[in-house]
């Protein structure tokens, strides 16, 4: 094999978190993909704080094959941050992001590259089906994309994850977006450029467990909604106006009964119900505003987005533009 310290055309970024069960098949298929590419390529594995044997397997591969790189994060920073760390280190003209569980088939990358050569700068993979997932997860995913599409001021493609190819120009623009709470697919959609899709049928996991259980999916959904929409804040305003209108109508009703000398049963039950309802609405609105304030707090602290504990396979120092993002050690 030939070492390509410079002039790399394709960079493949693969975030990894406890994927030892699927790594043998993943490495074989990624290797086959790289053999078929029409230019120098690198694959960057980002270990997002794995506690299994994944780092040992990947480090051994990197030491034996100069086409591979390894980035070990100091702890688990999350999928979106791991993707960012890999893209920060990518040297290619085209950068492909794919998951390690092989639900994103490497064979689709060839179709993405064909679209890229036609002049498209972002090529994302749209899922035609989601094999191996429960009806509940499919239904909630469909609901999430539908609501996000209605709320967001940016057109975020439905049924599209982070499996995509982006041009170097897009990556350079993406690197100027330093926000802490990252929703990468939405950020790329916000950037614009010429975008298109390739369709594929998503396969079930070959081995291991999903790294996006229900709570993480909910967190990602909330992150996407808050990052690209002020609809929750506007919803709070309309809720407040609606409750105030109901209270006004109820007050007019009570006043009319008093004017007609109707017998009004004194009691505290209705009062408690109204107060409880208003308190619940108030807490809901306060919580929504608190989420936005919390995001502001996270941004103003200016902490590094991630910390790198180890790198292997890189022949040059990290680029200065990312000096504040990570602390790396060879």
C-alpha cells in the first residue's frame, strides 16, 4: 500500500462507541470501499469513549495500514460531537460521514461520489425503509421529522440521518459554526449549497446494541427543535394568551351571573382547579424558556467542544483553527 500524507481526495469519518461485535465486518467492507475509490482515501475512526475492545482493534489496524486514522476522545462526548471531531481532522476534498453499525451501508458511498462529481456539494442518504426497528420507533421518527419540518425555518430533509457526503467547501463553512449543542444534519441544511439525495433501504443492526435508545432520541429531537426553531417560544406566547382569554371569558360569565342575581355556590374546588391549571401552564412556559437560557449558558462558558486523549495515523499536527477545540496527545 502507498502512504498518502497529502493530496487525500476522500475522507471517511466513522464514530465508534462500543462496537467490537460489528467491527470485523465493518473493517472488511470499509476496506473494500477504499479499494474501489478513484483517488487517495483515508478512514478516520473516532472512538467516543468506548469501554470495550474497540480501541484495541482500531489502533492495531491504524498501525498496520497507513490509510486509517484513529482519534480517541477522553470520554463519551456524544455522537454529534464525535462526528465533529472526525470532520475537524479530515483532509479530503470530499468527506463522508457514516455510522459504525453498518445500518449505513458503505456501498452507497459510490452513488454519493457520483452525485458529488455531478457538482452537488452535499449528498445525503434518505431512508426508504427502516428494517429491524419497532413500529413505535418508526412512528416517532416520522412524527419527529414532520414536526421539525413544520417548526424549523430551515428545510431539513425527512428520513435523513447523518449518513452523507459533503464537499470541502461545506466543511470549511461548517467549521465556522462553533455552537455547543450540535445537530449536525440541521447545521448542514442551514448552510445551503447544492444538495441532493440518494435513496437506500436501511438494514437492521448486524450486531451489538443501538446507541440511540429512547431517551437519547428524545434529547436529539429536543436539540434539533431548539437549534432551528423559535416555535416553542411562540407556542408559550399563544398558550399564555389562550389561558388569559379563557380566564377573561370565565370572569365575564361569573359577572353576568352576579348581575342576574343567580345563586353562586361558594367553593374552593373550582378555584383550586383553575390555579393548578394556571400553575401548570406557567411551569411549562418557564421550562421552555429555561431550555433556551440553558443553551445560552452553555455557549457563553466557551468550553472546548471535545478533548482528544490520543491520535494515531496522522502525519501532521492538528490545524490551528481547531487549537481551542481539543487537546491531543500522540
